[in-house]
């Protein structure tokens, strides 16, 4: 009964357009009252869910992203990508994917990627004769791909939810699948470009190239600091993020100098806004997840799945289908926190490495970001492209297919994920 | 279905023939299912159920499902979780006295330690939680913590001087390391492996099983068996549950807690043996210390600093 | 009415300023911790716990601020299909729930904060209440902003607004 009340009231609140985080915490309160639990316990769980040093990396990733973004990093990454692959047919679409791969190396946020890279490239693509829906599709699928590229605050949330899986290993584990997915997206974009006779990119003046490359690489070095710091073990995840942010700050205000130092207040404010959304979700899911544990849901789900499934392959497919389905209707951060304690034991019981499971989970939920009915990145992309969600979704089909293929590849070939952490961290 | 329901009627007669409701209690444990403390907690649960003829059933939530140690303690204070097993270190934030158990080289040997913990002094220590809405039931074993490092075999305090040693975040832990001439680096546990590997730190300290399961033995080969600190685990009840129990049932819970200690300690001893065998097979060098005197002397500054604070307990332990 | 508006906006501005200050101090604390360890060779015992304390405060301030700035997104799929008048009704229900949420945070937050006055935070030595006081304080702002929302239209920021800012 408790389980039905918890999940039922959550769904009802969700349908009634109550904010997701509020729905999570209110359904927890309702269930808490039914179970005669002091509501103080749930309030304590909200704090407990946040009171972890690893999670402190999140404000830094967000801050670094906002600093670089405001200071013109997106433009520079786009220019850099343009120098590298702009000349090929369908150049702008390829640039879009590559710029997102780079962007993913600095920020963990697909929404930030969509709104910054997208607001430059979608209008550019439209002007060059690409169709609106296609431009948005390329933008959002590559933004979702960036979630796999380290650094990624979602990996940190997973690391916490999984009880301290190594962040360094997760970051390295996401790199190969992320790049692989990027390449697959580029191949698709190229094939479509040839078929639809998309234009090549505009030529770049030779004398501008050194500056473009230098400034682009300077920005990308943020990623090297953050990822290098963590993988080398020189810094903890949180410390790396802090140092990366400091570097981004210096590059933006003392090297690029597109914006005055006085803009920092705005950057801080925007960081706070983004944080308030993410952190409320984390706090609320933590209380919700605690009740699920109290009601023994993880054990029930694990037993049911394992008894229904004839073999490990089917179990893994079941996990993927569940995650894709949940990802369609819910946001990433709360799902990581709620699904991990439930599904990780199932995954490990069929011999899956927690790092491998983490990367599969993140990719499943990344697909969820760009699928209707609830897909934050899909929404933002459609809003920027000023086009309906239905139209974008239709033109997304080849990209969905690509993502599912890559998903199955990394799910059933664990070495794609585990190879890099294996050589770099062991 | 959840929570401890009213137990007011359960006093007295067992065989009155009246079918009684079973009260289900929740015990939170942050270690995995097969860990010695979990085994101890399950034994406690079994004994309680047996001794109360099934009037009480205790469900053990292992693996940290209900939160980390600190959160669980706070949940006990609220009464939402009934029982837990936690280490004495986080508990020192809830009872000043319990911190005495973290003092270095506190006991003469294992036998003295368990005589004291299972005896009167131990019981008195467990009663220091009054006022924190917690009731201590018994002590469990989590062995002795020792130093290990990546650099060299360490036999005397002189050998460890100058090394960067990771510690838990507490002033006492830092003071102990510094008194030995090493340099204390507080750091989250999960970061220690790569920090050892890359030389951010030279060593850390822990018991055998943790040295093994954390894989630190892969990167830090020199393990000095000098058991400098043996902070026990504590089985706790919430005050809310305790006040709902009849006097007889309180007695039963205490008995069960004390009886479960031997099963827990046996499981612990087995685990230590396994871990020790495994790390040696993997090439770790165990540095045995015959005479702990130089180590005891080296940590004297720690006693100078904290001695007064724990004077009453130190006197009782030393005069035992 | 004007005075009321002035107080209300002043309160919100004060809360924002307070939150951004906490965020800045938290950032500087971690940067200091890294430099201290890498350059001075010692890690302060307080820095990790202190930055976690600030993080919890920032988060709870953000929860409240997010309601005022309409940042906490909902799923508009079903309600969005209904006539605007009915949508408004749903928004009013949600706003009432926000107010109730604020009340729960204040009530249970205070109760829990008082209970935690007996224990201390490791590394800092201050009572745990300092940490948990974030709950009722946040609850107070949730309550105020929730009431304020009753007099505003809508509850969710449109995505267009985010992108063009
Ligand atoms: Na990323
Ligand atoms: Na893109």
C-alpha cells in the first residue's frame, strides 16, 4: 500500500503540472504521514542527499560552463570545429556535432550546450539552406551525446548514488562511448548531407586560422585540467572542478576579454539559477529514494526481474528498456538517484561492472533528454529553433536509431567502456 | 505495517493464548550483507525474535540503504529508524565521552579491551548517550587500525616521520599522525586509492579487511602491524523504541545484544584472517612489531592534549 | 501596497545576495583547500566540512529562490492541452502546495534543528543545528514566495525566456 501511495501520488502530482521536484517531495510527505513517520526524517534526507563532498563538483562545473559561455567559448569552439571539418559537405552539421563534443568536455550540461551552441548554429544552418527541423535534430542529439563526455555532473550524481564508484573511472568510461556516438552522429549527418545536397561550410581566411586554433585550444584546456586532474589523481573531482573553474575565469577575463569583469555577477546569478533546479531535484529524490528503500522496493524489483528473466542478456535488455521508458517521462538527475539503488544490484548480480552500468544508465537517460513527452533538451532545442516538438521528433528518427545502436553496442561490449579506465587507472 | 507500533500491551504473560501482533523493527547497517557487523546484527535480530517468542521481528537493512552512518544516527534520534550499528567515531559527535575509545594505544591487549567493553566500564560508556535520544546496547569488533604506505617498511615512529598519511576528518586523528612526525592529510575515503597511486599521499591507516577490500594493498605494499587504534562499533537503539519496551523486553534486548557479540567477533576474526592471507599472497609486506613501547611513547603529546578531557575514563581503564 | 511590494522585493534581493555570497565563499574555500594542500602541504581539517555546510545552505536557498524565479519545471504535457482557465486552476493548486511545502519545512525544520543542537559537526565543532537551520530558513522563503506566486500568473518559466536572456 505504501508503495502505491508513493508512486501513485507522485504520478498524479506530475500530471497536474506540479514541479517535478515538488511532486517527489510531496508524495514522500504523503506516504510518510501514512506510514506514521516523523516528517522531520524526510527533511533530514533532503539535507543528507546533498551533504556529500563529491556533489560539490556540480556548482563548479556549472560555474565553469557559465563563465566560458558568457565569455564567448561557444563561438570559439564552433570556429575551431569549423577549421577542422567545416569544408566537408554538410559542414555546419558536422561542426555542430564536433562543437558539442568539445563543449561536453567543459560543461556537463546538455541544456547549456543546446542553448549556447544551438543559438549560434541553428540560425546559421537555416540561413545556409538546412531545414529547420533537421538543424534542431542535429543540435539536440549531439548535445545529448556531450553528456557522456567527461566532465559530467551526472556521472558524479551516479557515483554518489552507487555508493562511491570511482569518478575517475566513470569519466574515462564515458569517453570512448561519447566519442563513438559523436562519430556515428557525424557519419549520419554526412550521409544525409550527400543525399540532400547540403552545402559545404564557408571558407575561412588563412590568416585567421592560427588565432582561432589558439583561442579554441586555450578554452578546451579547461577540459584537460579537469579530466587530467581527476584521472591522474592529482586532484579530487571537486578540487579539479574548482581549479578548472579558476582557469576558465582567468582565460575569459584576462585572455579572451570579450566581457568586463563586472559581468561576473550575472554569471554567478545564472549559475545559482541552474543549481537551484538541479539541487532541489537531488534533495527531493533523496527523500523519495529513502522511502523506496524503506518499503523494500529495490529488493522487490530485483527479485521480480531476476525471476522473470530467463538469462543475463534478457535481464540487461530489460534494464535498458526500463531506463529508456523512465527517461522518456522523467528528468535525468532524479532518475539517476532513484533508479541506481534499484537497478544496480540487478546489474551486478548478472556480473556487470558498476562503471559499465553507470555509463549505460547515463546514455539511456541521455536519450530520454531528447525524446517526448518529457525531454528537457528537446524542449529547449525546439524553443530555440521556433519549431514544434512533433516536427523535430519526426526528423529525429535516424538519430534515435543511431543512439540505440550505440547503446546496445556499449551494453553488450563492456570493453568499450572499461578498456580506458582499465589502462589509465589500474 | 512499518514503524514500531504500540507495545504497551505486550508486558507480562507469554502463554495467555492471545494472538499478539508482531512488531517489526528496522535496523540500519551500512556494510554489505556478508560483513561481520551485518552478521552480528542478524544474530542479534535472531536472538531477539527467539527470546520474545516472535513478538519482535527485526529487519536488517544492509548496505547503507537507509543512509550513511551519520544520517542514520540522526534518524534514530527522530525515532524513524529503531536500531543501528555504527562506528564509535561518528558517535563522538553525539557523546563527548565516547571519544575516549579513539585514543591511541588505549588498551594493553585484545583480552583487556573486551573485558572492559563487555564489562561495567563498557556499560557505563554506553549510558553516556542519554540526552542524545540514543541507547547504547553493546560493542562490536572492527579490529585495530594500523599504518600502511607506499615508500618503505616502517618499524619505528622514526620510519614514518615525513610521510603524508591520509586520515579521517577529525582533530584527534590529525594530532595522532602529527605526534608521530608524519603529516596528516584528511581526505574522503573514495579518493585514497588514486591519491596513493599518484603520490599525493604516501600512506593511510586502516584495519586489515579495509586495506584489502579497498584495494589499497595494490598500491601501498608496506603494512605495519602496529594496531594503534581500535575504535569499536556500537549497536544502538532509538530512545523512542527503548521507552516503548517493557522492562523485561529491555533486558531481553540487552542480553541479545551482548550474546551476539561473540558471533560478530568470530566473523571478524575470520575476515581478518582471510584478508591477511590475501594481501600477503598479493605481495604485501607485513611488518610485525614486537615492542610497541616507542609507539606508545611517541603519542604521549596526544594524551597531554586530550588526557584531561577523558581523565575519568582513562583512569578507570588503566586501573582495571 | 507600495510599501508591501518594496519589502517583498527587498527581501528577495537580500535572499539572492545572501545566496550568491555563500556560493562565492564556498568556491573560494575549495580553491583555498587545493592550494593549501598542493603548496603548503597541509589540508585544513575544517575546509571540507565548511564547504559542505555552505553547499547545503546554497541548495536550500536555491530551492526557495527557484519558486520565485519559476525555475522548478513541471510536466506540462497534459495540463497544457486544457483551456487556459483550467490551466490557471491547476497552477493555483500547485501554488497552494508550494505554500504547504513551505509550512512543512518551517515546522519540521525547526523541530529537527532543535533536536540536533546536542551534536556537533565533525571538523568544525559547531552544533549540527547550524547545518539544519537551512531548512526552516528556506521554508520561510518558500512560504513567502508561494504566497507571492498566488498574485502572479503562471508557475513555469517558458523556455524562450531562458534562451534569450
Ligand atoms: Na561533459
Ligand atoms: Na550540437
